[in-house]
C-alpha cells in the first residue's frame, strides 16, 4: 500500500545552517504518527517541507504516492495543514474564513456548505460562526485554525503543536477532535511538546533532535530500546553531601529530574532531595557512590520507564524545560 506520506533524503539549509539534515520518514495510512522534539529540532521545517510551504534544499516528498514537486496541486489536495502560527483572518467570521479555505481546495456550493458545517461542528464553533474572529479567545482561534486545515476533509492531517499556549478547555477540545478524526480513519501527523498527548494519541513516534530523526518506533519499542528502568531515590543529609551525592550519581546513571536542585545543579539550601535516575550499570554501584559521597538514602522506589525517559536519553533534554 502506498504510504500516506513519504519523505526521502529531505533537508533544508538556511544559509550555512542545516535546519534539517537528510531525513527519511514513512507515515502509514490510518496511523497517527507523533513528531516529538525539543525547540529548534526541525519539526516545523520538516512539516513545512512535507506540506509544500517551504521548498526543500534536497530530497523528495510524496503525499499518498503523489510527488509533491511534480504535481503540487494533486498532492496538496490530499493534505490538511494546521500550522503552529495562526493562519486565519481576524476581520472575517469563522464562516467566511472557512469559505475562503474551502474554496482554495476547490469546494463550491452545497459541498462547501456541508463541509463547513461539519468542520465547525467538529471544533465546536457552530454557534459562534458569524461573528468576527477578532472577538474570539485564543483557544477559539486555535480551534478555527484546526477547522481551516480540516474543511476539505483531507486524507492526511498534519498538526504543528496545535495545543501550545491554549487554555485547558480548548486544549482538551482540540485533542478530542483529533482523536475522533483518527478514530474515523484519518491519517494524522501530530507534533507536540506535550509527552502525555503523544502517549495518549499516537501509534508511533519519531523523535527529532538537531535536524535529524534520532529514533522511530511505537511508544513501547522506544521505551524498551532507549529507557532503562528508573528509580526514585530520596536523599537526606547536609546540602554539601547531597550536592556531592548528586554529582556521584550522575557518573553512574542518567538523571531525569532532581527536586531542590537548581538548573546549574546547585542546591537551594535543602537538606533532603529526591533524585529520579536510570542506573547505567545496575543499582549497586549507584547506591554505593551516593553513600560514598556522604548522603543518606532515606527511601528507594522503582518506577515505570516512560516515553519521557526515552526522550531524555535520546536528546539529553526534557520536554518540560523546553516548554517553559
Ligand atoms: N526561516 C528561517 N530562517 C533561518 N533559520 C530558520 C528558519 N526557520 C527555522 N530556522 C532554524 O531552523 C532550526 C529548526 O527550526 P524549527 O523547524 O522551527 O524547529 P522546531 O519546530 O522543532 O522548534 C532552528 O535552528 C531555527 O532557528
Ligand atoms: Mg516548531
């Protein structure tokens, strides 16, 4: 079966900077692929090239088997893009916006009207359709942005961080809308900062960093391959001892998070601290190193490895840091 989206050797240079190196990715029909990566990883650039908004420096894009460079019109007809930046007209109503976007995709008359009704309903804006969108809240604008990418009911829906900076109610609404479309069989590429959204929505995940895909797989595969089983260790002792223990621990594992420790690794005057860590070579050397540094181990708990642990291992960054 032809892939819904196929990227081959795709890359983009801005001057001397490689925003995206040379990327291969295949999105299977009917799947929801999560694209996860820290800020600047190249997610938006990749998506923009895949949707024909940015011209690649190298490589090819095929949408539903149609080469984007050779037949852009037919390829783009299969695709709906929900961009990271709002792409709606403030002076126009939701209805007028959707008429405009629907017409871009060649919809006219009754077909256009019925698709608009459907899209407005899908994002929950039917009762606010005729007022100028400048009166909308940020979350409502985001929902209309989604409807604009949906109005021609594309085979492939590509969303670039659709819930960033959105109030919780609209965020939930957008998320549930995408889930429902996916349940109906639409192929979805979902870029997000929010690990829990990707975990709840996506069959498969591609993790990007530095303009490259560093891993792809199901969530279970990524966890099994890249996230060791982690533990949570509660430390007690003088700040100096805890700081030394943290340092010693870092030599024997990958630290996910540490309470009461600042960004520079300095303590904020606490006498106890919790460390979340994945041991590199087993528990014994790690615990010995912590105690050797003079801290007391008050408690140890094992915890389930998750996608975030895999992400951290692969990129050296936490998503939470980047989102802040
Ligand atoms: N129009 C542009 N001109 C120059 N550099 C750009 C442009 N767009 C993106 N970049 C750079 O390309 C890299 C990837 O950016 P982007 O694709 O937006 O990442 P992400 O969406 O993962 O945050 C970043 O270093 C960014 O600064
Ligand atoms: Mg982006």
